[in-house]
C-alpha cells in the first residue's frame, strides 16, 4: 500500500474520530468504569481508552498513568489501529518494532501491551482499549476475549451520542409534519433545513465514495457494496460491468442477472432507449456529454416494470485505454412525493391565510415578525418589518380600545401572547394616519413546539369596524324612526284600492328614480315594465283581497337590478272594507350577493378539502356528522354525502368506534385529543394520526373538528431504523446488540421451561489468510456464504448471529444433551466441506466450533459465554476444523 493511500485512509479515519466530538473532553465515569474493570479483570497496572488523532494519541480514560496524551509516532496503539485487529506484545524488549521505543526504555517502562481497536459507527478504527504491564506476560485467549468484550462496551459508549442524536433528529422530522396550524410555519423552515442538511450529507457521501474509487480497487469494492445509493458501471457499448447490492434492491435485478446485459434494457424506459444510446455514442466520439458530472433526476423502471424516479450522478473514466461509465443512482420517488405533499400543504396554508378576512400576525420566539397575512397588511397599510418589539405600537399605529392613547409595549396583544398570556377578544384600534380607523378584536396565544420549546406567538385580529358602524347607524335610525318615518331604511308606500300610489317616502322615490309628482296618484303599473309588474301584481291582488303577503324577488327598475324583501299589509277600515294596502320593501341586494359569495366559498372549500390527502370532518355534540370530505370514500369506503346528518354509530360498527368514540367524548369536554390507529380498507392498511379539536364559542363546546393524516410511510421508516440497529449489514444476521438481548431471553425461557439449551461460538479458520489471498471483497463473500450455510444447517428456532469479523454465535434452544450438541457441531463441520466459490476462484473454508450446553436454571449469559469460548479454544488447540462440546456448570 503506497503512502498516498495510507494518508487518505488516515485522513478519513481522523475525520470520523472528530465527528464523535469526544477529543479533549473531560474524563467521564462511564469510560473510567470500564478501564477500572479492565485493569482489575486482567490484573494489569495500566488500562487506557486511547484515541489516535493525526499527531498524537489522547487518553479519554486512564488507570495507572498520569500522562493525558503521547506523540503518535511512539504509540503502540497506532499499530493496532492500522491493522484493525488486536495487537499483543508480550515482551516489548524482544519485539524489533518497540525495543528502542522511549516508552519502553523509559517511563512508564512498558514491557507488555495488548490493544483492541474500537470503531466509529461508520466502521473507522478511531482508537483502542489497551492494557499495559511493566513486566512480560502471557495473554491467553480468555484474556483476549475479555479485552474484546470491554472494547465493545467502550465502542458502544463512544458512538452512543452520535446514534442518539441521529434518532432524535429522525423523530423530530417525523413528528414535525403533524403539528397544529400555528406550528406548521416553523415546521416548514425546519423541514427545508433538514432537507438541505440531508442533501449535503448525500453529496458528501458520494464525494467520499468517488475519492475512494480513485484510491484503490479493494476499498472501491467495499464502498460500492455498502453504498446506500445504487452504483452501476457500463463499458462504452452500454453493457453492465458493475452492479452493487443497492442496485439489486432498487431495480430488482441481481448482480448475476445484470452483468453483461445492456443497461438500457434493464432500467431505462423504452421511450428513452434511443436517446440513451445516442448520448453514449456521442460521448465515445466527442468526449463530451450533457449529463456527465451532473446531478439529474430521470425516470427509471424496475424488474417488475414499476416506474420510479432516480437522482443520478454519472462519470466517465478510462481503464487500460478503454472507456467506462459509472453512475450513482438514488431512488427519490418517495422523497419527491413527500416534497410535493409538503408543498401542497404549505400552498393550502398560505392560500387559507391569504383568503381569510381575519388579520393574522405571528412572531418567532426572539420577537421577529414572521407572518403578516393579506388582511393584516390591509389593516396597517404596511408590510412586516424587522423592528424592536418596543416600536411595534408606534410603527403600526396600535391604540387602546377607546382610541385615546398609543398602546404601551406591555399592552400589545402579540407581546402578551409571546410572554405566555392567552388573549381572547382584546379590543383595540388600528389608526394609521393615511387610512381609515379600524376597530378590531385580537385573540392569540404562545406557540409551543413538540418538545415543549418556545416557537413564538400568533394573534388573529377580527375587524368589527363595520359591526360598530352598523350598531351606530341602528341607534340613529331608531331615533329617526321615532321622529319621522320618512328616514326609515326601507321603501315605504301606500296604494289605494284602485292600484294607484297614494304615498311614497323619499327612499321609495329614489328607488323608482322619479319625483313625487310623477308617481303619486298614478297607477303602480306605470312604475314597472310589463315583465317586472307581473312579479308584484300577483301579490298586489292578494293584498287588495285583504290578505297580508310577504315575498322576495329580484327586480330591475330604471336599468338597476336589485334584490328586495317586500310586505303588503291590507288597509282595512272598521267596516271590514279593503281601502288599499301599505307596502314596505327592504333592499337585500347586499345580503343576496353575500349568500352567493358564501355559497361559492363553500364550493371552493369543498374542492380544497376533497383534494387534500387527509380525512377532514366536523361533528356536533350529538356525534352527528355535519361535514366530511371525499377522502372518506377512498380510505374508509364511505360516501361523505351519506354521512352528513348521521351519527358515528349509524355509519361505523362498534369495533371500529371503540377508542375513537371515547376520545371524541373527551374532545367534546373541551380537550384537544391526538391518537394513532390502523385502518384497513380494500386490502390496504394505513396508519392514521388523528387530532380532534373542540369547536369553542364563549367557553361552550359546539362540536369537534376531526383531521386525520396518513403516517404509514413514517412509521414504516421508524421500523426500518430499528431493524438496521439490530442487524449485521454484511450478512443480514442479528448483530452483537441483538444477540445479547436474545441470549438473555433464551436463558430466561430455558429456566422457566426447565429445558436444556446450548451456546455455540464459531471462528473461521485462518480468516486473515483468506483476506490476504482473496482481498476484503472476497473475504466478505466467504463470510456471507458461511452465514448462509449456518442458516441452512440449524433449525429455524435457533438464532445465528455475527458478533464481529469472522466471529459467529448460535443460540440453540431445547437441546436435551451434550450428545445432541455434538450432532449439531458435526453437521456444521460437514456443511463447510464443499468448496466456497469467490469469483473465478474456489477455496476450502473450515471453522472451529465451541459449544457450551447447560440445563442449569442458575446459569447466566457471561458464564455460558465463557464456557463456549473455552470450548472454542479447545477446538482450535486440537487442530481446527472441528467442534468441542463442554457441559457448562457441571
């Protein structure tokens, strides 16, 4: 391996160490506890947790040594990190590498050293757990295994912070999409920031892989096989020469099926075949192409003919004078769908806020204005501006309810809400110099994030200017009504029994557009067109017959169209004769137009909600549906039109209502409720997250708003994260964490059932030689084949795990005797006899097996493991390629 490659590898390793954020941090009891235990168990005076930086080795924990760090050039741990496996020096003065080392010839007088590398969560060796003695000593296999165990615990502690931080970020991202309306504004910024960070991480990962590809062939194979993105390489003719496991998962073709086939026929839609081939030919001729070294999104197809969208980065390179293409492809179909859904939700939110006639203003936790909707801008005549909160009242002309004085900072509703106060209908005036004065009622509250963090505050301002003005006019009209009927806001007239006008007030005269002389004493018919008179004539006839009538209609007079409500009251004298009738008509044009606008608005609301990917409904206090959107048909198979007017019990069966109905009762008591349940319809199961919000008015609950969103993809992603945390990525077997939990559970079952069980430890014989001969990629294939043969050999109830490297375990439950263990060991040895094929090579691979059997209810995991490890050591001492059975506890 040349110096440039060594430097590259070390730079990457040091970056991984720095990413753990533990260098130069204070000593911690969780590490000191492990070094003390290691020193005590292994009977050594010195035990260290050593982290190998670029120019030094720094001790995160130390027992028996005062120094906190030493130069890397003289450190033993550098050698252990470089070889990525345990380094044991039983007598340093007899080892040519260390005989002249100042740490050996001087203090601390090292004569014995044993160091086990510890790894970061991304597989880089960042340091060691080492033990040191001032006298030479032997270090048997039991001691080595103890050092490995302690190092694994150190490794868990080193990586715990990074793994917890990753899990917390994932949980926050999943919950952020389902917060209330006030929280979604902040969530959008958070999601965009997280998306940017994710994109940066993906770019960094790909750049790292591309650098590694140029570094050496062995590491290329490791990175390609473990890459999260699909990697595909073709020759100049478009034939596949490389196809990594991620490509197998993404496109459904195995590596064996893909190699040697044309890439176009595997993943490129047929309509793009011609363009793809032409582009490759053009690059081969001219050496340029539009997509080379460019990240693009493109359609692709899978083996089962499914359509997906991939993000692709493609490079061209020459090897031995031949042209090749290499491409990283990442399935972004789900990401695009999620991004589109987020955009749609945000557009809906923005549209709703801009459509509302209520002014909505929000600020961040730092007091920076973040939202000023259309109505708020119209109230103030100003856009939002970065100002100190103390200047808000003066800048935006905020006055007290009586308009007498400018609000003090402590009176501003948004600041009161930011400080934790819940504001309800706070009366105030907005009085810009160049705009009409507005009377508003402000309501607001502080916004709290999902983890209790302050997110700011929001205030809604309802304009009651027109309401106040209407009330004022009503008082004036009532005074005028008492003084003079002439000024009533109604058309008032009197018609005699001949059908002629005998009286009209000023409003009626203006309505007809004529003066008094042209109408009084003249037939009513002359004031209307023939068509319009037909509308009122029928009611006039009834009134002249002595019947009181009321009606509404639209009428056109003098070219003006109006809606009105009219009442005809017969004028009956004492003798019972009808002398005519009194007429009173009200112009209801504005109301009618408002009703039309409301109807149109309801139609728009129905269109919006029916196209949202969520269940939206409203229930009254009798649990009777008053509104339901179209998504009920798709997700529940229930027609929303048939739901309106019916109760929950009339639509859904009892087993479905269960928990939902219980939570609905709580909501109608005034509580906002959240719950998560599974729903199955037409063979498709969804996980729905629902929020029930009480509809409150003046402290009384009028009903409940119901909103349910599909979180199936998010929950499945969480399950995948849990699976990855307990699975070995190379073999697909349970990893050390999963093995330890399963062993404790198996021991518990064995004790409860009083049944025997066994634990097998397995090591591949001379695995280092396999790696040296076949390379790391070949060694990985041997490990995978070994895992497959173990799974085929043991029972389905047995648990096969990979601890690390070539170390495997098998938990064997319900095993009745050591003789049965021997039969199992013989089967495993026999299963390894066929040659293992790696590429064009075939090799004989064997394993040493140690099996510990117990039927003791008091046996613990540590003791059973020590017995199995001792049996494994016996198998190796006996010549390898065999098994050894020990009856633990006997």
